[in-house]
C-alpha cells in the first residue's frame, strides 16, 4: 500500500500566510480611511455646492461679467486653475465658475450611471442652469476638454466658445488606460483603491506631476495649493481610473462632430507634451477647424496653461467681446427691420 504524506506544518503555514495578508490588507484599508478623513479635515471645501440630478457638485464662483466655465483634467482638482492664476486673471472681467468634476475634490460620483464625457457635460449644463449661467465660454484642460466638447456637441446654442488646452481629440492607443483600468472595476477596484492604489499613488504622484509640467519645472508651491492627500483618496482614484477608461470612446464619439462646430475655438498645446502628443491632437484638430486658432508653446508640456495664462485669458476676452459685438449687430439689424417696435419700446420706457 502506498501512502502519501503532507509535509509537517505545510497547511498551517499556508493559513498563516493568508491570515497575515488579510491582516495587512485590513490594516492598510484602515490607514487609507484615516488619511482620507484627515485630508478632508485639513482641506475643507473652498467653494459652493449645488445639487443636480442627485449629485452634489462643488464649485468656485468668482467675479462679474460674461461667464467662463473651467473644467480641470485628470489627477488634479479645480485648484489647478487657482495655482495657474487663471481664476484670478479671468475674474477681473468675467464671472468665473470652476467645477470639481464628478468624483474629484468635493463633488460626488454615484455609481448609478456611467460617467462618460457626455454624462458629465449634461450634469455641468444642468448645474449652470441652476446657478443662472447662460452661454459661457467653456475652457477645458486635458480630460476636461472632452467634457467641454460634450457640451458643444449636445448643447451647441448654450456654448459661447471653446478654449481647449492640451486636449485628447482623436482615438489612439493609450498605455495608461490599460494600467489604470483595473481600479475602475467593482469589487477588484474597490479592494485596490483601499490598499495598493493609494500606496503606489503616493510614491508616483510627484513624478507624475513633474512629467505633466516637463520640460518646465513643476511650480514650487504646486502641492501647497493642490492638496496632495485629497488626490489620493479612494473616490478620486476611482474617478481617475473611470475617466481613463472612457477617454478613447469619447474621442471616437466626438471626432465625427467637429465639422459641425459653429462657435469660436481656441486651441493651446505645449510642444514638449509627453502626455498627449500635440501634433496628433491639437494640430490635427486645428487643421480640421479652419476658423480655430492654435498656439503651441515651444518650451512647455501638458500644463501649458501655466506658461500661457495671459494668452488663454486674451482668447477668452476676445470670444466674449466678439459675441457681445455680434449680439449688438443683431439687435441693430432687428431694430432697423422693425422701427415701429423700437419707437413703441422708447415710448414705453419713457412711461
């Protein structure tokens, strides 16, 4: 008779190893939860809230004048537009509304829908209607350009003009999508976002941001304005992963709509951008939109709005001025066509 024997202690050793892994995972999850709570305590909301379609959105509303909406990219928060100086510069002549996109900062991202670029665009459009903003210039950076274009495609009469910075406009293969997609999955992603992802994110975050600014240096005060710990929270990690997964389908959807754009479009890019190739996207889009303008900064990368803040503000100012002039011309033409109505309006005003 042949007998098989187990190595003494083999089974208990396996159980012990699994128990150690489980204990480490629980400890890490508790630590991540603690860091999240501490981050939100140390960095309270800096703006206002509005509830739209069951979603609470956080935004900053500053200045008076023609409205401008700012939509940030992946990884960062609305504080990107504070750090770059765009909110302060634009608010000198405009009402500036900068949103935390769903899942970023203090904006919610419920799992009751797919947060595609068009879903985010529809939510932002509803939010603008609620807070009394009509026909804004919409400025998007990086992933935010997809939301801006979603607004232009689905609500063209509600968009005065587009300012697109370092955008991704045509579907191309992306290694970062494959690397980040698992964190977007239910269950597996949930486990990753409370264990592995915050740890690896903590190690790689500074290097990632430096690559976004290259070849220019990252501003020394960047993480003073942009709260690092808020970026590393599990909800935002999920938002970043889902946005990465929806990026290629969004560009594939919008590319057939560009020829229909009837609003002014200003495009900005950095020649040294290592995140999104400017020739394959910004230059190509400019060639497809003959009435658009294109500025490519030779010594800048993905965060080109830091280097070209003045030029970006000038583009917004020009769009606002052109639209106001167009409205005045239409009013004059309408008055010429209906002189009796003008006379009655004058009389009514006098009464």
